[in-house]
């Protein structure tokens, strides 16, 4: 803005916002309202947040798998040449509905 004139590419609308005209400058006294739209993207911050999210979600998933499936020792029995899982040895099982009876 210089000499009470706003310069730049824009649209000038009437009061009903139905009609517009392209403008490159407009006197400040003719402006009732002004809007500016920008979409800046911080590549570094976006990349860091994505990497941190990926690492965090992966770590949480691994911890969840260990808690659900690795928290109790599994007892196997051997019949001839094959082994079969009999039960988990836990006082309280996290996923007791999956324990074989």
C-alpha cells in the first residue's frame, strides 16, 4: 500500500457478492472489507510431524502386540510328532475369550 492505494491482483465485488471485477489496485477509501487467503506449508515441520507420528504409532502397535500376545507364557503339549497349544499360564488373562478351554 502506497499513496492510499492498495496494489496487487484481486477481485472487487459488489455489495451482494454476485458480480466481481478483476483489479490490480484500488483506492483505500473504496474498501469496505478485505480478505487474504494463503496456504503456507512448512515442509520441515510437516515431515518431522509425519515421521514422529509414524514412529509413535508403530511403537504403540508393537507394545500392544506384546501386551496382548506376549504377556503370558504359553503351554504346549506334544502328541506324537506335533505340538499343540493348550493354554496360557496367567492369573488373569488380558484376552481371556481367546484362551482355549
